[in-house]
C-alpha cells in the first residue's frame, strides 16, 4: 500500500519562495517539540496540505521534511489503496493510518484529489462519497506521532470539508526568475562555462515549474558529457532550452 524510503534530502537543498521555506522550516523545528506542546495543552500541527502546479516540488518538500526530521518517507500508493470492491478502500486507508500510528514517519498522500474529490461530483455512484467520508474521519481523528502530508495539483476539486482538517495549508507555486537562476546555478556549479549568461536562460524558463529548470540544467550537462567536455557551454544551454521549451509541462 505504500513505499517506504529513507532519503538524504533536506529543506536547505530546495529552492523555494522565502516565506514558504520559513513556514516549512518552522514546522520541521516544531515536531521535536510536540511533547512540550502536549504538556502546555497546545495542539500539534501534524497535518499539512500542499497545493500548486505540477512539477513545483511538492513531493520534494515532503521528502525534505522527512530528511530534516530523520524519519522515513512513507508514500501512499494510491493505485493500490483505491479498490473497486465496496468498503475495501476505507480498510486500506485505515491500515496506512495504523502504520503511521505505530512508526514515527512522514506520510505522503500524493495526488490527494484522487481520495478527496468533492462529494457532489455528478459522476459519483456512491463509492466516492464513502471514500471521502473515510478520509475525513481518519484525517480528523489522527493523533499519532507521524506528520501527514497531502499534496495535490487540482485543489479546486477537493471536497470543501477537507481544507479545515489540515493544520497547515501551503501553496507551492511556480518559481521566480531569481529562483530559476538559483536552481540552475546549484546543478551546474563548477560545470558551466563562465561565458554562459544564466540570468538570460532563467528568463526564458519563466512561467515553467522547477522541474523544467532541473531538466534544462541536466540536458546542458548531458550534451557536454556526450561531447567529451567537462563544462557545459552556451551551445549546450541553447540546446537544453530548446528541449525544455519544446515540450508541455502542465
């Protein structure tokens, strides 16, 4: 029902909007202090909802939170959890929450809209409503030691009742030109010809997700390596941009 991995990834490795990074870092710093909050009668923040366009790093955020907390990342396999048999999906979900109750971890519900779609969907024949009701109850009642992270690219289809079940709701948006340049610089550090003008390359990638910038950097390096060079040059970057800009990202 889930993939369990221990990852060496941290929030410091990500290129995010400063305010988003601050909110996430604050949440990560708070988790080890949960016992103090319990003693003071202050509710824990243990349910996080991330939303935004595809490729902007929502899954990476969950992995980085797990890395910062020194916990495994448990990624729920939606295709395995959702069953065509009546009642089995809710049972599978309960098994996930039971695991999170016994093992401190970060549980990622990726593509959360597949489990939390609005219950007034005209295509629903009853099972969807039962699944969403089960999700509402399980998320609402969860009081275990794990951090629950749900992510979606389609926040508009989420059931309205789900939003207030989360302690933190954060938007993970498209990167700015400065963030794109920073991401390119991190990947290409020490492997880029100094004559390549990164700000111009970053400007061409504006309005595309983080994944597009990563792909551009890797494509430039790929061209350099295949040509037997240690540094990517302007020709490699132009080729990389043509590859990235020539495909669809959302």
